[in-house]
C-alpha cells in the first residue's frame, strides 16, 4: 500500500515525480495524501503504545521518509509545469501536512500513556513559553535548511529537513526549560509546530522571492533554500529530528536542584 501511494502519482504530463496536489489528478492525490497520513499515524501510534512516544515518532518518520523518497521535489514540478502554479498547490499541501505535524506528535504522546499533563498552575506562562518555543524552533530550523538545503536532490532535501528539525527541537527545548516530563512534551510539539511553519513558508517564500521568474530560478538551481524540501520531506525530517534535538538540549541542561 505504501509503495502504491509513494510511486503512484504522476505529473500532468504523465511523468513521475509529483507530490500529492501537484499530480495530474489532484482528487486522487489528495485522497492518497490522507491515506498516507493515516498510515503514518497508525504505525507511529502502534509503536508509541508499545515502546513510547520517541519510538513512535521514529517509526512514523521512517514511514514518512519512505513515501517522501518516492515523490518529487518542488523544483522538479515547477520545471515540468513551466510555471509557478505548482507553488500554490504546494502551499495548500504544506498547510494540510503542517496541521497534522504537531497533532501527530500529540497523538503519539497520548498513545504512549506517558507524560500526561497534570494540570499544574501557570497556564498563561506556559502558553507564552510555548508560542516562544514555536518561534525559536522555526528560526533555528530556518538556519538548518539554509546551511544544508543547497539543492533539490531528494536525499539532500530530507537531510536538510532532518537537520532543521534537530535544531528546532533543541531551540524549543531551551525555551521550555522546565524539567517536568510535560515540559518535554510541550517543547517537542512546539518544535514540530516550528517545522510546520517552515513547510508552509517554503512555497510562499518562493513566490515572494522569485515571482514570475520562479521557472528561471528553478532551471538555474537557485530556488530559495527553504522551498527545496517538499511537504512530506518536512514531515519525515520533523518526526526523525525533533525528538533528537529535544533530547540533545535536555542532556545539556543542568539538573533541577529545586528543593521540594
């Protein structure tokens, strides 16, 4: 089933290398995208139920990466279309995937039966820190894709999203610096929200930066770097990288010495 979803999409001219909503049949592509997200969620939920949320994110990330590797890149679909129209559909696709990204991690934490929110005090403060963690994650992730998202080769775009997610996870964890388990959960979901913002920013930034010259930019290989990863590249990178970044930052933080 996953192989059919990953390789069954074609561009309007019949060539391979489409994403869900840049394919010739967008209704079919949208349906397959929802099926793919359901399979990714189901595999991650099962693993989270057995071994915890981090293992669930790993399994879901591997599934997402397998699908992403079989699909096309934004640069490729623009070259085939000879116009910037695919960027509109990529923005819609990124919105769908982006909404699912933090929601998927929340589902994994719920399925793991761990890190439950005890409903402690400081709700307003926690909301502010969570919003700050999303922004910090997006900023750190942007740095990662600027450094590593040089080309639109599929392996490189997924790796760029992976590195960006690690940096996003670390930055979000440093903002949400409390030592409770629920703080780690909030930092992880907030970092995924930052990665989701980058997924949406990609096609929008390409439209703003290149305008009518986006086809020429794609031919020259000088697309703005945040636009190089496709939506599922960001999903795979986020699921694999964010937990690593959060764990990395947590390991560097001093132990909580507050006397109780």
